[in-house]
């Protein structure tokens, strides 16, 4: 192999390493870079999150086209359980989260519509687990959340009951 070919191979390898997807724990709101998620999920992480210590919320279009909100943190003991999410220190949401088959750690159960609206339109979300270890970084800025969440949920079509005419066909 000539020195030019070797240099080209090294340069291509370096560029491929630089083009790798961003880490899932990047602060702020963005598409989820987790494997298989593509643009179906928005991920918002606390400022100062690192690959080893992170606090994130994911808003995701589920396989059945429902909207799911998930906890995704590095907290020991997992993310399932009872949580309180305060938006702008005034809009408290008490929620229960259970593990599910998604790449995130726990999905919030029940109607997430009020929480979703608050995440889209608020300024700062604070996450507070009611049991287990506290979170070292629990404030997630909501700057840009409206745009990213709306983009991720664009194809998450609402379920419409079939009409009598379409059932007969």
C-alpha cells in the first residue's frame, strides 16, 4: 500500500469516527440518537448530563401510534416508580412510571396530554423521584422542546374509528 493510499484510509477512518451520532445524553432537546429511534422520539436532557451521569425525558411515538413519555436516567435502581415533574416550579405532575419494551428505562402511565402540553410550552422541568436515590442534575430546559416534540410526533397519527362505509368495503 502506498503512503497516499494509507493516508486516505486513515483520513476516512478519522472522518467516520467524527461522523458518529451524538451521545444520547446531550443537554437540551433533540431527536433521540438511540438505536432504532430515528426521528420518532424527542429527547430532552438536563444541563451537565454526561454519558455516565444523565437525566432525560423522552417523548416518543409508540408502535401503536400513541404518545409515550419516558424517564431515561443513569439513576441507580432504575427509573420505575412514582415521580413528580414540576414545570416552571408551579405546574406539578405526579406520575407513575413502569418499565416497558422501549430503549428507555420507564414509561409514564395514564394520560400524558397535560404533561406533554406543559413540556412543549414551559421553560424548565424539574424531575423528583419519590423513592430511591435523588437525581444529581434534575433540571431540564424546555427551550426548543415545542419544535422537536412536534417534529418527532408529526407522523404519530391519531386513531380514528373506522366509518361504517370503510368497514363494509
